[in-house]
C-alpha cells in the first residue's frame, strides 16, 4: 500500500513539473506570434485551475446494489461515502453486536466473568428458536461458559446464544431489549431501536449512519474483540466439556464457519459481522485496517433473493477498496504550543489547547511534508474564561492548506490590577496605531 501511495505521489509530482516546464517554454516563445500567446494562456489556465482540481478530486465511488451504505474513517468519524444513510432498515443479526457490547460492559464493570459457567435456560434452547434461525445449538443439560456464548454470537451468529446472554444480564428478553435501547439512546442513536437481542424480529431498526457510529464506538471500547471473536474462522460446539458425562465420548459437535466471508479475502478485514432476515435483506458491518487507517463500511438492504449475500459482500469489498485508494487518516506530530499573550490580566501568558482532534481524514495524495503555523486572534484581553477562542492552528502541505483547528485558552485568566491594566492599555494603543 505504501508503495502504491508513493507511486501516486511521484506520478502527480511528475505531471505537476511537466506542466510547469510546458508553461515556461510556451511563455518564453509566446512573443513569436499570437497563436503561441493564446496557447500560453490555455496552458496557464490548465496549470493553475484544472490540474490541481484533477489531481486532488477523488473519482466517483462505485455503484452498489444495496439500498443503503456508508463508509466512515474510524479514527475521525468522517464519512467518505453515503447512500441513503438515514433510511431505516432492520439490522438483522447486526443486532448481536449490541448484545455483545452490553455483555462486555458488564464484564468490564466486574459484574460478570468470561469463565463463568451458565446453564442455558429453556428459552434459549435451539429447539425453542424461530424456524430458520442461525444457531450455536444450545440444548438441555449443557453447561457453557460466557466466553463460548459470545463466540457463538460472533461466529455462527446463534440466536439461541443471544437469548442466553440476554437472560444472564436481565430477568427477561424484553427487559434486556430495554437495556439495549437505553444504551443506544446514550450513544445518541435516535433511529436505532430493539425489541429482542438476536435480530430475528422485523421490529428492530437502524440506519447505516447510526450503525456506523455504533460500530465505531464498539471497536473503540472493545478493540480486543476483533482478534478474540470477530476474526475467529470457525466455532465447534458442543464439545465434551459442555455435555453431561454420559455423552462426552460423542457430544455431537458441529463446526460452523464465520459468517463474514470477507475475512481473509479482503486485505485488512478483521470484522465485524453479517446479518439477514427477509424484511431487510443481507446486511454487513465491515471494518478493515491498512497502514494506520481504519474504515468502517455498513451495507444494509442487499436483495433478499438468492445471490443477495454476494451482492452485499461485493458492495462492501468495492467500497473498502475505493476508500483505501482515495483517503487516509493523517495524524500530525505537533510540538508544544507556545502560550498566548494576555493583556490586562494577572498573568502575561496563558497555555493553549486544541478545540478539535488533531487527526483528520484527507485525500491520499495530501499530507506529505506537512507543516503548521498559528494564526492568532486579535489581542486577548482579560478577563477571559477557560475555553476562549485564541486563533487557529493551520496545517498545510506542499499543495496548500489542509485543516484549521480552533485554539482555546486552557484556563481562566483574571483581570490584573490597576497599573497592569493601565500599562497594557497604553502599549495596545501604540501597537494599534503602528499597525495602521
């Protein structure tokens, strides 16, 4: 990937230099006749306006067959692609990510343990799930660790596992669904709602935009889940330790593959999960990381007809490849900011902080030889509360400005005494006069 990026940059620089040389040659010869003069103007206009726009305007994204999709830079939350991002569609088994999230939250709080043994309640047995459900095959008499239930959620997408996890943390499935909705609301997901933990119901609902935000939170809070659960290729259950002693010689083990078939097929893909019910069609929340940039692609509503899963997977693959070929996350290295001068205050200087994250999403050819400068505001005059605007940090590269980040005062500055205010007022008067 780095080699491809370097080759693109070299190609761009070569074309840029070629245009520069052509412009100079034509201008030198423009005095020969009017034709060359006109040609010089044409080349000049191309060089100044057309070439930079062509060099830094990404080509149109691919056409996709799914009803809704987004691609987000996981580090910055920036969307680089959207199609019907706010269309409400059933998440299907993407719902299980919220179920896993709540389980991880309870474990992190010390209210549960991965190694604890759970006897699957009757409601969670495979024989009691809706016809056509994906299953890990829970059955009477089994003893299952919470970790195995989570693997049963992540890999074979077991609806029975979802019910068992829900009943571990709530007295009923509806009570657990209420926990899910409370968590969605706390994350600011206004169009995402749940009625049960597996995704089998037509009444669960989300949007591509909101589920991308949820997926970003999930990965940020539980980054280890990608390696421990979502990239595991297969899951075998029940094993000897799960069944009663009389059945341990022949526990009836069934091995199932991970439902995310893009694992190992698309460079960098390490999650997250797929989903399907007839009401929604085929869905996927997909993530991949390459060279320090991670994208999340949420694809909802591929056709429910045969072959819809291939359309969904191809949509996800093409969107990821397009995003990685056009954008990257830039993480500038910033030296310590010098404090800002304060006038008429008890102190002369105040430290500054950033009003927005330093990292940002940029077109892939930008960001080489990145530098920065501080554009200060008008004189800062006390008293000032903490968080007062103090100017902008301007990031730029060889081709111009990339990003402006607001600078804010890091603490409150109180007004100085009479003589400090008088002295500073006189200095400001003469400084403003000199500026005119």
